[in-house]
C-alpha cells in the first residue's frame, strides 16, 4: 500500500489556503486522483510520485472557515505529518500570526513539520514584506522550507507538494486513518471534496 501523508493547512482566513489546494487538485497534468479513503471522506486524497518513483498518497486537510476564530479542533492536526502555514504578500498581519499558528498546531501535534508559504506573490507586497522578512519568519517557526506561491498564476504550487512527497524529514503516518468516529467527523466539519461534476456549485 502506498504511503499516506496527512497534510494540514493553517493560516489566517483569506490568505489563500483553499485556493492553493484547489489549484493543486485541479491541475490536469501528472496527478492521479484517488477516491477518499475511510475516515477521511471529507478530504481529497491525491496520489503523487516522488522523484525516486515511489507512490505517495497525500490526504489534504483544508479548513471550512473555522480558522477565522482560531477554533480548529485538536482532531484537525492530530497525526499530521506536515502542516503548511500560509501567509499572504498583501497582508502583513498574516505573517505576524505565523507564530500563533505554530503554537496552535504544536498543542496537538508536537512532531508535525512546518512549511511556510508566502501566497499571493502575484500581488504587490505590503510594506515590510521583503524576502529577508519572509525567511526570518520561516526560521522563527523552524520551517523546513519556505515557498512563494500564487494560486492565480500557479507559481510554486506544484513545487510545494512535490517537496512534501520528496522530503526525507516528512514521515508518513497511517494512524490518522484509524479511530475517527462519526462525531469526530462532525466536529471537524472540514471542507468537502470539491464536486467536479457540478461546476456551478458554491
Ligand atoms: P482561505 O480563507 O485562506 O482559504 O483563502 P481563500 O482561498 O478563500 O482565498 C481568499 C481570497 O484570496 C479569494 O478571493 C481568492 O480568490 C484570493 N486569492 C487566493 N490566492 C490568491 C493568490 O495567489 N493571488 C491573488 N491575487 N489572490 C488570491
Ligand atoms: Mg478556506
């Protein structure tokens, strides 16, 4: 069975978390979609080939707006292998929140690796957001890597997920697939898998 890596997204509301995931999952080339697996019906799972040719399943956990109140339930991050902490070039405050997100993640998942993503690189950066500032933020949360992305142009998005499957420091953990009860799923209220048949769906 292919390895399964649970990938969570965190970051202030509006920074582009959902757009990054949608852009990645909508990519017509190279990625083979797998049906969601048991206990993670609400999450899209996607199979990617590592640079060494190994097949890796990513279970991607996006939020459905709960992050606005920072009340993501602990289950959300449980047994995540990696968490993508997203901030946005047009919002200085979203970078100031990165440390808070690190704290929230580590409350549940002490072994979770972090990646910092500076999204909306297609926009003019707000005052104070320089390359050095972003690298410093990455270091401040001990991020394995920092990526610059745009869900509009697609810049950096494939590289981000390819890095996750190739990175030796990110270990697969099947445990999150077991032990999720119905009430857990209800509590999570995570984003539904995008319905590809219904283009007009909100
Ligand atoms: P979330 O709350 O973090 O999930 O953010 P969303 O993905 O819902 O995006 C919030 C808004 O930012 C939407 O209007 C998106 O169209 C826009 N957006 C997301 N990513 C980008 C990007 O890379 N560049 C630009 N210019 N806009 C983006
Ligand atoms: Mg969202």
